[in-house]
C-alpha cells in the first residue's frame, strides 16, 4: 500500500478553469447553463465540466437541495461536518462564512472544525441534523429515533433531502480534494 503525503505548498490545480474557447461544444453548453443559472462557476465545476452531462446533473442536484425543505443553516452544518471529515480545506473556507450568515454561531463552527460533539444549548434543529449526519457518517446508518426526529421537524421530504445533502457535501469535498484547487484567499481551516 502506498503512503503518499500531500503538502499544501506543492498543490497544483489539476482541473484549472479553462477559457470557453478551449472547451468542447458539449462542455461549453454545460458551462453556459451552469453559469447562466448560478451567475458563476462553482469550485467543483472545473472538474465536472470534463463530463458535461454529469456536470449538468450534479449542478441541478445541488441547486435543488439548496432551495428544498431544509433551512440554509442545516445545509451549512452538513457541509462543514463533511469538510472536516474529508479534510477539504477549500470547502471549509468556502462554507464557514456562509454558515455564519445562516446563523450558525462560532462555538458550533469551532466544534465542527475540531470534530467535537455539539455543546448543550444547541438549537434543536441543528442538534437533530448533527445527530443524523454524525450517525450516518460514523455508523453508516441512522437510528429510527434520529430519523423520526428529522422527519417530524422537516417532514419526510426533509429527511430525504438531509440524506442527499450528506451525499452532496461528501462528493463536493472529494471532488475538490481531487481537483486540488487553490484555497480561497480569505479564511482558514482548523485542520
């Protein structure tokens, strides 16, 4: 088994953004569709555009979840949790500010960054979401009690979307880790 170490100073973007002219017609079409709906090209898209049909589907999946049944603070909690799990500094830096704007306090952001259990007094919706994500990640399943708490709070649609959000956040972290995109200039990650 190979044991390679990765040094942040030697990272190079494996899928840097390309000029439209350098893209195939299918890649340009996917690029234009994504930029047209988002107003920008998200970090994972530089890699995903090499598979244009998958890029479109991936972007549609992401957009659908961010406007679904779950509040933004729950989505941001999921993204921070899985950024730490997968040690994706790009994702952490990108979502920590969004988490603050969504109402997640510094104590919880710090706990997520350290991998600590949440403290007493955490908002019930975030605690239930944390329980769901933590069980799914550590046990690879969700207990009936945890599932039912989410289903009561957000409905079965919310429970389905929370499971999908876990998959989305993990896949974004993995894609960004493969891409090795330059880190955002502002912010830092606790890992």
